[in-house]
C-alpha cells in the first residue's frame, strides 16, 4: 500500500491500481481527490469536507463514489445521485478494493458551549491504517499506522500523546497539521516521539511512503 499525505487531514492510499482518498477538505490541495476511485469523509467541517474537491474528483471519474456519515450525505446526495453511501459506527464495506470498518460517533469536544456533531473514523484493511477524523477514537482492533490529528482547537498535546499510547500503533503519522506553525513542529515531534510509545513520523504535503 502507498500512503501519500496531502495538506492538513487529507490522505491518499493506493493499492492494486486503485486510489482511496480520505477527507479532502478546504485546507487540502484543490486536486487532492483527483484520480480517486473512492472517497471517505469523516465529518462535515470544511477542513475535512469540500464539495468542490469532491466534484473535481467525481467529474473526472464517473465511477468514483463517496462513503460518509449521514450529516454529509444529506448535503451532497442530490448533487451526486447514486454515488453517495451513508455509513455509521460498526458498518463494514469495500471501497476501491480496500476493506473499511467504521469506528466512532462523535466529534471531539471543542468547548462545552458548542454542540458536538457526528464524526466517524475509518479503519482500512484490517488495521493497516486508521484515520479518526476529528476525534480520539480508539478502535477495538490493532492498528499498524495511525493517522494522528496532531494539532487542533479541540486538543492539547498531552491528549495527543495519551491517544498514541492508548491506540498503541506501530507508527503514527501526523495529520490535521495545517494550523501548526513550523516553529512548533520540533516541539511536537520531540514530545510525541519521546512519550507516545510508537514511532512518530511526518510527511510533507505530497510526500509518499510504502506501508
């Protein structure tokens, strides 16, 4: 499997000639989802869900389809008729040749005064990759590669470190990092790497690695 990190929370996975894209939002490149055979969206926030980026991908590939939770599906099902599948916690399906399990139900708490929205995470190919979206969801399955939301308005670094410890992946790659200043990156790298208990890695936007 080939993993490519796009800007912010967007990730591309390639296997056997097919491409799966997760969370191509407004902070990701305009063509972040281009070439996708399937797209997964974790929740409705603009930095994870961009109708424009979805349209770019689906216009380019008439066979491409989207899997997402109800709140996003309701926004786009009429725009992409017959191509949007609604999923929730506990569901399993196959998309672009990848086996997917859905984990989680709610977005992390931003502030008690802000109502929580739904959020799902996607476990790919039996734990090869887990993308939690905007939540610190711990799947009931071993995880090899954790896509780690490293910096967000709803988290602090101690929670990020404890999340890595709880999931216990073989490795953790940073995502959700568009708001993280370059000056702060060594601080996050050092603390998560030293305290998380797993190999902590970072890819630049557009950079790829083999899993």
